[in-house]
C-alpha cells in the first residue's frame, strides 16, 4: 500500500490499521499521527519518495495516544529529531506508554482486544509539546487545534480552513456513506463524542481525513443534520 495524494502537499500514508498524514508545505514537513509500531518504515519511505530526507520532518501532531496512532512515534523521533505535539492529557499518556483511558470490554470483544493489545503497545515517550484549543501550526496554510474529547479525554482534531481539510483522528467515523460519531465500544465518553461531532460539523469541512476509513470528500453534506 503506497501513499496517496489527497490534494497538493497532502498525502495519506496507509498502515496495517488506520492511516497517518504527511503535509509537505509550510515550515518543514508535518506528520499527523504516527501509526502503530513499525509504521515508521513506511512513513520514512514515503518521505524519501517525495524527495525529503528524514530530517525534513519537523513536527508530529498526535490526535490521541492509542497505540495505533502513536506506536511509531518514538522510532520517528529517533530517526528524524522531530518534535512531538499532543494535548496535556494525551501527552501524559504518551509518557507512560499507556492509553489515556481505560477500555472496558466484555465477552468476545474482551478476548479480541487481549489478542491484539500486544500489537498496540507503545514505547513511553516523554517531553511532548503541549497543544491547546485555538493554537495555530504552520502547515497547509495554517492548522487550527480543536479540542474534540469523547473517544479519549484529550483527543485533538486539526483544521486547515484555507484548504477546507479536517484531520479528525478517531473523533469521527464514516459508515454507510455518512459521517458518524466513533464506535461506542472504545469511546471514553459518548456524550462528549457526540458534542465533538456536532462541533466539527459546524466547520463544514470540504475534506475529512480519518484515523480509520476512507478520505471523505464533499464532507460538509455528509454530517448528520
């Protein structure tokens, strides 16, 4: 699976589960989420194919600290020297290598999670720079940090108003042709998740880049009314 260009200067890098996103404009290369352990090889390979050395990666923006989004962050930091950015709650989880909330499952789901959990392990990573609601970052014409709690306590989304692109992480799901709130099974607070969905709908983004699932185009018309 190779990276796919979404718009100029923005590529989706697919992983075993989920995706990361490379932005190649602005002040150095920006990566949104790092994928699970081992994903650094594909991300660095994509950088090379795009003509960038590892050191061109300046910043890694974390939507949340689940293993399928941050598992390769430590390896990328070692290979590139990039700075890692996250909310305070997710940065605290990164420092311990543990998720930022308990995942309580039952029956078959509990068994399945016990089987895949080793694949989602995260090396502890301290020293992440703290992002707050309303912060701006120099990528894709300017990225605005949006607090979107629900799936996890400190989940962040990133919105590029000039390009109309929303990086939603796991705060949004896409099912049956519609934008939806995330699955309830692994969501920390479903009421907050629904509020975060409505908040992002109000942005009326043209494109939504998800942690899992396809890139959603003409996205403004696919949110719930």
